[in-house]
C-alpha cells in the first residue's frame, strides 16, 4: 500500500487544481486546470495499482473531453483564449520535450519492453494482449500526451 | 479503514460535493459542465478508494471503467445540448435563457 503522505500530496494537488478550475474567472484557465486535474486523477489510479483505469481516465477526460470543451468554448466564443503567459508556455514546452525524450528513450531501450518479473495488476489481466504490447501503446500515449501539453502551451502563449 | 484510503475517500467526497454545488450555482453552462466533470471525478475516486481494501476483484475496476465511460458520454451529450442552446438563444447564462424562453 502506498504511504499516506503520497495520498495526502495527491489529494492536495487534485483539490487545488479542481478549485482553480471551478473558481477561476477565465474559462480558458478553468479548462487548463481541469486538464491537469484529469491527469492527476489518472496518476492517482496508476499509483494505487490500477493502470488500465488510470490510462483510461487520462485518455478520456484529459484527451477527448478536454478537446470537446475547447471546441465548445471556441464555437460559443465564451473566452478569447488570450492569456499571454509566455514564460509559462516556454517552460511547459521545455518540460514536455524533456518528458517525451526521456519516455521515448526508456521505451525504446527495452527497459519497459520485457515483462521483467512485474506482475500485471488485476485489470490488465483482462487485456493481456494490450499488456504484452504495452511499450507501443505507451509510446502512442506519450505522443498524444505531448500533443495535448503543446496545445496547452500554445493556449498559454496567446496574447492580444 | 487504512489512512490512505481515508484520504482518497475524503478527497473524492469533497470533489463530489464541490462539483454538485458548483453545478447549482454556476452562471455559465460551460462552467456547469466542468463542475459536472469534477463531480464525476469525485464519484470515480470514491468508488475506487472503496475497493482498495477489498481482495483483488474485478468488480470495482469494472464499475470504475463503466462510470468513466458513462460520465464522458453524458458530458459529450451535455456539450452538444449547450451548443444547440447557444445557437438558439445566443447566451449561456441559465437565468437569461429562462427569461428569453418566457
């Protein structure tokens, strides 16, 4: 079982991102905070041993639903999406590139490829095929995650 | 009850009530849908943490997956309704929409 301090940290970050999402005046800031809270929820599920549910949460909420929300915001013109946080955007882009390069290195160097004695959790037994080929799935997921992060960075960098 | 399970359950409950309260008080339909998403997060987290102490069992995982998919589908339908409402009334304020309907 994971330490209660990790649970406290995860819960605190999750609550903080959700509070920013709910009480921010700008809809675009709310959307970005909601994106990060989806990521945090997925991380929570993954840390507590349910990889499949964690990945599904990230793909569904941080991916599909965030894009849907962004589309609706753009259609209705509810937010001008002008934030103008150039430094945050640059930092986020650098962080994304670092994360993607390290993930691609780990995944392609075979460290995560072989089933190195790590037992799959209960939920992944159902999808043994996906478990066996998980490095490729993870590589696709990393690509999708990087695209989403760069979209957020682009959103941050816009200014009037 | 384990401490980490308690923390996750408390966080999930807080998210659920925050989401429900924000859905009620929000003056923007898009923010209402965001609050609904927060409520779904809380429900999922509470459901997940309730199964942490149980022996490895597929039931809780299946329920959480089902809850995620149903939540996402409801949110997509809600956003489609929001776009339709906006095209008709040109506003996303529920009170304004109610006034225009009358």
